[in-house]
C-alpha cells in the first residue's frame, strides 16, 4: 500500500479523485451504447463530440461505434463542408433504445423492490 504524502497538491488530487469517482459511477457497455444511441437520435454527432460530452475514452467510443454500426443501430453520415464523420441513430437503433429503456425502467425500477 502506498503511503500518502501530506503536501497540499496531493491532498487536492486525492480529494478531486474521490469526488469524481463518486459523481460518475462506472457504466456498463449497455449504458454506453444507450447513451450514444440517444445522443445521435436528434442530431448526427462526431466521434469527438461523443468523446467529450459523454466523458468516454477514445477506445470506448471507437469500439462502441464499431459495434453499433455493425449491428446497423447507427450509421455514418457524410456531410459536405464538415470535417470528420458524423453518426446518426437508425430506425432499428431507435427501436433498440426504446426496448432497452423499457427493460431498465420496468425491471430495475426502485419501486419494484421491497423496502
């Protein structure tokens, strides 16, 4: 186990690290896929936008986009005068998102569990 030093900088880093870990719990791959599908439903989004706004790693975004595109849940949209590829949720992706949200709210709702 590493001994913690008492410098102000280290205390600040430890405090910030704990705070961010508590405020953003780990997401499953299904949660990430649902977030991407939801984000790309109303407007086509770039990989960079998804990376920043959803607070994901580059590997996670690339792997997720690859999976979603292979499953035909998302499609690449080429727009003139725009650098980079944008992604838009397909009709199949919108249906999958609705089913996912229904399952989560129906089976994992806090109201269903005894208190």
